[in-house]
C-alpha cells in the first residue's frame, strides 16, 4: 500500500464507529448516508503533510430540513472521531446539494504526516 493510501485508510478507520458506510476511495455506487475519504489540495505538501477531504453525505428522502439536521449530526460525529484519533481537523465547508438527486454533502478538510 502507498503512504497516501495508508493515510486514507487511517482516516477511514477512525470513522468506522459512525454507523454509516465509510469508504477510503470513491465507491462505485454511493448510497447516503455515507462518508468518503478523498485526496485534498495540495495532496502532499513539501513538508510531508497529506491533505485529505472527508465528505459526508446525507439522504434527503425524509425532506431537506431532516437531511440538513442529519448532515449536521454526521459532521459533528466525523469531527469528534477524527480529533479523538489524533488526526488534524481543519475547516468544514458549507453544505452542497446535488441538483440531480438532492443529496446533501459537506466536506471536512484534514491533514496528517506521511512518509514518502
């Protein structure tokens, strides 16, 4: 496994207790609620810090206000679990709505040291 892949796996592993599927790479099919760990920007800086994005998805099937509340709850759980695992947590972006399916998502930016 690459150092960058191990970083994604470490972040995903810190989130396994959330009660929703957690993917350390883009899944073939996404079924919200779910969390996906993706490369961030800059992916790897000169000092050896890997930037990753933890994207939380909420299903709007119960209505937009419920989906937003569910997304807020999931984001709070994500941030708590990452901090508890000693992973550097940065900003969380405002929610975005997918115009096709109405799925709400929000991205939390994280960083951790990698050796490569």
